[in-house]
C-alpha cells in the first residue's frame, strides 16, 4: 500500500515537471523515472495509476497508442499568468535582487521544465534600484500577523540624512502602532493604522521600519468612518487640496494620459488646432500642478481663474528658489 501511494506521487511529480499541453511522457518515460527512484512496477500498472490521479481531479490527458502517452494538461498557473507574476517580481523595487531570483525560480517550478525554459529565455532583468535589506520580508510577516491577531506593534523608524546615513526618528524611541492593513503603493509597502504618538491615523513605510515587535496589547479599534480607498487616495496621491472642476486644454495625442488620470468617463470636447478640452473634478494641490507641469505646456489649465493663478504662483516660486 505504501509503495502504491509513493508510486502515485512520483508519477504526478514526473508529469508536473516534464509535461504540459505540448509535451507528453510515454509509459517508458514514467517507468524509467520510477526505476530511478527505486520503484519497480509493471507497465500495465501505469494506466490504473493515471486513472486514480484523474479520479481526484488531476487533469491528465491520455493518448492511447502502441505506447500510451500522458500529459498534465493544465498546471496551477498558465504560462501568461506566470509571466505576469515573474515580471512583477523582477520589476519591484521592494524586493531585493537575491529574493527576486529566489521567487522567480520558485514560480518557474509551477510549470513544466519546458515552459520554465521559455519563461527564463524571455526574462529581462532591469537595472532599476533594488533594496539591500533582506529583513523586509520578516517585517511584513510580523505586521501581517499583528493585523490578523488584532494586536499592536512597536518599532523604530528612520530616515536618511544628506550623507545617506540612517537617522532614527522620534529620538530613537519606539513607535506604538495599531496596524489595520498593508498597502502597496508606488513600489513601496506601507502600514496603515492608528499611531499612538500622533493620536490619529497614519502611515509608515515598511522598509524604513526596524525591530518590529508584536505586542500583547489589543489594537485600537478602527474609526467608524474609516474608508481605506478614500484614505489611500488622500495620503498617497496627496489629494489634500480643495476639490474643484478644472478645465484643461490638451494636445490631441495626450488623450491616453487624460483617461489614465481621470478615468474613461472624463468629460472631453474636441477643439481646434490639434487640441481638445477636458473638464474634471480635481483636488487642487501641488501634486496636481506637478502632473500638469510634466507635459511642458501641452496640457494647460484654463479655468477656473483662481486655479490658473495658483499654478502660475507655484511656477514663479519654483523659479525663485
């Protein structure tokens, strides 16, 4: 009985690693693999073992012929799905080079060796900045555990000075924090929760934390009106200005940027001389002005007048700095 169970597992392992929709394994291939792992059996046993695996939901395709061929028709992830996951890992600034390589290797094992080779042959390793701190993953794990248990955490926090040296915040004293969630924004992880020091909701970048400890004290209850999407929009997009309906005159080839920024239902009207007009509700802030500025005049604020004047004042201040 024990050998029969082991044989099933070895057959499944072989099919997982060596077959897919385009690559089959013959009965002889499977027998050779079993023999190499110290398991001997008759070739007539294989069809029955395959049937047992199919009975528990393993998607194995059988092609009957003089020598039967088998393949695992579907793995847990499709090739495009794995490609997306690998690209996300590789491009993330939050994940170290070492951990990126480890995760990519693990993801590659979620399919056959043939498809894994295709994934790796198309992999481009960018030269974007990666962190050096391998402790980040343990920090994330501790924070996530505290959230699940409903407990407070304490930690130290730091920033960089002009010499790129780590400088402790709060005079090196520990922060006490009730974490509610972890949010990924602009390639960084943030813990959102209630800060005892600041007596209000706050955010801390996980990669700037040190010595995260889970406390026995229960986390402070979330405010009744806590709205995560609204909070993240306000904090991360700095939507802290007054909301106003703003008119923008834009070059025709910038429609993609308008849709990306304001959504595909934004109010737009074709104009003259290669331009269109867009009207959108925006939070009038430096973040919005910085977004407009990056287009070098190809997007212009034309109304309301007070917003035009605010933008002009910001530009004058920048020139005088």
